C-alpha cells in the first residue's frame, strides 16, 4: 500500500508539471514607468516643480525625472522615444514641424535684460543690445553708463539653448555673440550679475533676483500687459511637446497643465495661455 501511494503521488506531480503552455504561469510584466520631462530650463525651473507636485497630489502619477538639458535636446529625446514629455521655450522651427510632433502652447515668456542694481543704465534699445552682445561695444559709457569695461554673461552657446538661439535671432539678427562668461543655468547667470556690477545678461524675466535690475528694452518693461499686447519686443511661447498626441499618464499631465488649476500655476511666473476669468 505504501509503494502504491508513492507511485500515485509521483503520477500527480508529473501530471501537474505537464500543463499545456497556455496554462503555465505567465511572467509578470513590470508596471509602466513614471513620467519623464526633458528640455527647457525656463519651463523646467519656472513651472515644472509646482506643476509636478500638484499633479502628483491630484492623480498619484509620479515623475521619475525632470531633466534640464535645453529645448533642442528635449525635442530630440521626445522624437526618439526617450521621454514622453519635452519642454521648449520657443516656437518650433520648420525642420521640427516637418517631423509632425504634438505641441501645446502652455504660456508665454519674456526675455529680460538684467544688470546690477547699482548700474545706472535703465533702458537699452535693440540696436544697443546688439552692439553689446556682439562685442562691438565694450565700455558702459557707450550706452549711457558709468565709464568702465562691461562683462557679458550668457548660458553656454552650445546649440542646445532656446534662449541663446532666440536672442541671437531676435536681437543680434543672426550675428555671432561676442566673448562672454558662460554659466550653465539662467538663474545662475542673473545671480552672477548681482555680484558683479560690470556684468549684463539676459534670461527669462521670471529669474529676477534681489540686487538685479530689469532694463527696459526700447523703453518698455516686460509685464503681462506688454507681453500680451506685443509691446515688449522679446516675447516667446512656452511649449510642452510629445512625439504623438499623448495618451494615458502623459495625456493626464497635458490636460492638467491646460486646466484652470494648471494655468494658474503657469501664471505664477509666466503669462498663462488662457486669460484668467474674473
């Protein structure tokens, strides 16, 4: 009886191991990865931190990374499928449009020109800015300032920075930049100006710091009114971009950013795409 029981037990085990393939346990698929943002430092520093925090609180959907690498790199990463969301702080170029990405304007930004708060210069024309940043003018006295050498400060001119490209096209009219001190992030460019009276830089107007001064351009300061009206001359759109119309978690984030709550967050630093009601 004992041997017969053992034989039956072995037969049951063998039968269990001989299941058809479609009855076998399937491998567990990993959960979908969290969202990633790659791109513009203006969007990445000026809007994404609060947008991500509130979005996660509302939905439970997390971001694994907010990577600041510049608009060009963000666009390339999205189109290569390396990330679902890119940020850009300029409009799409013709060659980029030919790739048929999905893009939404989330707001508008102004490029501000910053000098040290002790610098007496309060207004510069676009022609004067071109002379300054092309290196043609090297002394503050030539633009109405206190005599003395000036120092140009910019983000790295590495071909990846939307702010650098926008300013070169809009102000320098395609001319090359003069020699400048290159500092990685625009906020740090402005901080450098705070500590150096001879310095001048340009960056999103939202990066104003105590000890810095926004200079009028053609007699106009950036504000929501002058940005919306086009009176301020250095205005650009802010974009979220994906390779295709977003789905799932990415779509939820796009929808949130364009919702009244998301637009209110964008509007804390920038001019939102939609005009607030009331």
